[in-house]
């Protein structure tokens, strides 16, 4: 080949200056990772010399420099005119004969090498593109499904011209790049026919939190543009790296996207035209994941190998060929938002009050912002958006970048965690709610809006200007106490955000949140779905479980996913999972629940906790809980998960539950399984030494223990003023429980708000020798401070 062409198999990252970062990276992967079984489409790249000689042959350099000198570099008001003038000049140029023939020969050689080559993809790769310090992603154009050498020549010409898209010109100006020192390499690769299958992106680090133990994949039907641009709500897959390395079940969770549109190629009308069209996705495909578990695992393994090779987190694009059924990696570049960042300083945001929710979607960022809403149809409406306004639009692409910089928050109808709007929001440190579906309809132009992404995975746009609190916590200022500090958690969606907190793990994971918010259905209503008489409940269950012929598996899998998410976030630190502790009235409120629950006058003291598990009325529901925990521990490898039994009234009850768990596959001691018991009933204290013979540890539930010590219902407005964890009798029982646990060599902790609210209560626990104290996330800093002060005095 001439100095104008390099086959990808002949280049590596050492050739970035010659073929650009994108093409160099593809060559590197073909050479190093191809032999390991990773599929990367074969192809070739034009060199920087080809670009410079194209400009020289057409006497373009001085024309381009003269046009750029006239550019308004402050307001960019004449950018559209300057950009078009430059692109037109490049498009009207002719290829030097040797360059044209080099591209034709390379195309024919690629045809000879490939068994079948029906078309190619022609992608732009700038000579400074995809470097960690200069990510030009999305600034230049690519052309898909190009057929034949002559059409490939034309696509290369268009790639050259796309070095001067308006967004690329502005990007280089903002980042201090000399326009005339950046060249364009056109990468020509065998076309992966994802239009007939699916495509998407992947990150080897979580894009929201920067958590490094989990791989995030997302995808949709058809060409990958819909995912990259955020035009659809795509499927999402989370994969745990340590489980991948051990060959265990590594898929933590899967979220089905709506995937409303499928991008395919439009029918050719002659010449080199090759437009795309977005078709409505049939319902049966919307309700299907774009990848099966084997494919998800394969892509995750490849992603991990790519990360290992580059030695840093990576942003990857993948595609599935609908003709061959093969998966391919079509691009890989360094992740630039979270890489190398530390999170010792954390800023927490809390709304003081909540108002009417106008729109909601996927939360990006963990902040709150407010502003006047501006509904924009395109970047051409940028003058309508003032600094600090809330940008509301259908979808964004790189043309929006500079518009988005002015916004205090961004709201889009379409898109997911890897959409353009989400990526830019992270880079700007801004707030974004993407994938609302109807934000432009529900929010009025000029309306006062508060946008909150500080409430978990769901971001909310509230009506009006609401008040909130901000607190910056610098964990580097705090020493590590001798008493272990743990978290109280319920929402898996927040787990990765809190995983960097200086805690030893999760001291209390409540299953009720996952059941109530993710599953929503009574376990027995799923188990006995065919006999369920409630028509409304049956309809709702069908809507929530479209891919489950065996409905009970929905409960098992979703419960396992929720627990696995938190276990992954804190791995290898321990996560103590409290088995379900709904009261009968709370269970009855679940979909289909009223058919399976008794009416009780005082559910707080009724059919709850351990007594429910071995009862004939709920035994099969408990079996489903145990199945989920067995998947988490034994199949996914989260042996950091420990289990805890709530409201165990007698020693005999404890023995029954431990025996039953063994029958259901959770044998105490096997694979390191530890089973704790909540210490919340006075009998747990009085017979603590006997309970210690059965269980591996205790967690004091100070709320229930206090109310049962004082004989009051803390939910009753008539007597709840008497509720006081500092009451002498409550303290006495807590002291007795700690002493008994110490005597038997059992671990004992406490979960509750009191040690953070009351320094004297923290001091009391430390003096008694408590092993651990679990706090809600917003109380961790204060709790650590109280413990350190108590330990100093001790």
C-alpha cells in the first residue's frame, strides 16, 4: 500500500498521529485483542498525509485559513456561513489520482480478504481524536452501508469535509486546537448489519457514579445511532466484574427499555444516497431484550479485556450483525468523566419540601437545580435560553453542546444513561432528567421549575421554585473510629452513590423497599396467578411481567437483582440483608395482596417476621425470598451478603426458621453463610445467650425494642410523645443485650437514628462496647463525629 493507506491490522496506538485516535485504537484491538477472540470489523484507514495532499492538490489550505480568520470567535454568529463555505470548498475538490487509486485498491483488497463484503462503514477519525485530554467524540461525520469503491471515495471526501462541521470548529476553538494542525483520517470497515439486529454502547465504569466494579451495557434494536443520540429508552444491563473473572453468574440486573424506534437503512434511490429511517418498533420487540444472557456476558468479558489492555476505564460501542448473528466491537475510547477522580468530598442535596411532579425520568447527577423552563425545538433557538434557564427539549446531539452549557438543568423526552444529553450533563457537572417521554408536553415554556436528581434513579421536575439544603462533607477530615460505621439502605438505585462513603458495609438492607417499589406484587399472587380472581390485579400483574410465563420467577429475579446491586456496590464489604418485615396490612397493599392477608387490629404486633416465614399461609412466599438470596450468594458469588431474621419472638421460632432456610437451600455455615437476628423484642434480650447459640450475630432494632419496652405504639399520635430511645429502661435492655452478646462472642450492632441525633446516645453505645452502628446516609458524617468524640472520652 502507498503512504495514503494503512490496513487496520497493520497499525496500533503508536500510529495516532497518522490515522487518528479512533482508527489507531481499532488497529490496536485487532492486533492485540483479535487473537483473544474479540471481533472487530476488518478495514483500512486513509492517513493524515492523504488529507494534507487532498488539501494541497486542490489549493485549499490558504482558502481555509482565510475563511477561519473571518470567524467571529466570541459569539460565533457567522459560524454557519464560515463552516458551510469551508465544507463546500472541500466537497468540490478532486482526489489526487494516486490517492483515489490507493483507496480503490484498498477496497478491492478488503473484498478479497473478507468472505462476504456487501458494504462498508466510513468513519471520521481526527488526528487528536479520542485522546483522554481531547475527546472529539461526535464532532465529525460517519457514513454507513456504503457499497463499492467509487461510493467509498465519495464518503471519504465527506469525512474530510466533516472536519469542519460547525460543532467541530467551535469545539477546537474552545479547546485551543489549531484548525490547520488537525488532520482527518477516514476509517473504512466491513459493515456490521446491526440495522437487522441491535447495537449499543458500554462503559467499564458506571457513567453516573464512577463505580469501577461494574460494567454497564445498553442497547436497542437497529443502528446504534438511536442509543448514542438518546433517541430511545434503551435496554440496560449491569455486569459484575469479579463474578465474570470467576466464571459465575455475573449479570446483576437487567432493565427493559421501551425502545420505541428502530433505526434502519432507507431504500436506496440511486447513486451514493444512503439515508436512515426510524421505524416504530413492534410491541413484541419492545418487550424483548436486545441481547440474551450469553451475549451480555460475552460483551462484558470483551469490555473487561479491552479495559485491562488499555489500563483504564473505557467507553465502548458494540453492534450485532443481523445476517451472521455475530457480535462486534466497533469502537473503544477512554472514559473521560470519572477516570482518576476521587470522592473524598461529597456534596449532599436534600429537598426541604416537595411539590407537584410535572415530569420524571432517569436522573443524571446527584444535585438539585432550579430555573425558568425554555422549550427549544433545535439549537437554532439558542437565543431563547438565558444563563441559568432549564432547557427542555425532545432530544440533543453534539450540535446542542454550547447551548447546554448555559442551562442550569436539562430535561429531554428521549434517552437514557448513555445518551448525548446525559454524557454532556456529567461532563458539565450539571443536572439532567432524560427519557421523560413527555417533558415538552407537561412543562410549559417560561414556567418556574425545580429539577431534583438527589432522590435515587428517578429524576423529578417539580412545579415552582422549591427550597433545598446543600451540605459538603469532606470524609478526609474524619479518622476511622474503632466502632464500625455501617449504612442503612433500602433503595438499590442509590447504592453506587454511597459506596465511596467511609463505612464498613451495609448494616441493614431492607427488602421491603425492593418488594414495594420494584416488584409491587404480593409473592403469593404471583405464585397463584392462575387462580387469582381479582381481574384488576391480574391485568396489572400481566403488565408488569410481560416476559415471565412462570410469574413467581419475576419475584425471585427482581429481588435477587435488587440485593445484588447493593452487594456489588459495597463488595467485598459485608451487606446484612433483613428478610421481609412487612406487616399484614402492608402486604395487603401489594398488588393481589388482599386475597392472601388477614385483617388484624394491631398488625405491628401480629403476623410479621419469623412467625410468618414458617406459617402455612406464607411459607411458599418465604421460599421465594430464600431462592433469591441463594442466587445472590451461590450463583453470583456475593458471599459478602449475610441474612437477618426480624421479629423473632422465641428461641423455638429461631430454630424453626434456621431449619426451614436450610430446606430452602440456605444452610447456615455453608459457603460462609451467617444468619443474624434482630434484637427488637424483650425476649431477644432476656434470652440473648440462648439466641446466640442459634444465630451468628445480633442487630438491635432500637425503634421496636423501645416501643415494646415502653408498651406503646410509636405510630399512635396519642402516645408517640412518650417514645424515647434514651429512656432508662430502653437503655438498660440495650446494655443487657450487648453484654450477653459479648459474653457469647457474638457480633452485635445497632441500627437507628439516635446515635447521630444524640451524642450522648452514641457515647452510651461506645461505652457498652457495641461492635457497629448503622446510620442512614445523610447521618453518616454526624454519626462518625459523635462516635469519635465518645471514643476519645472513653
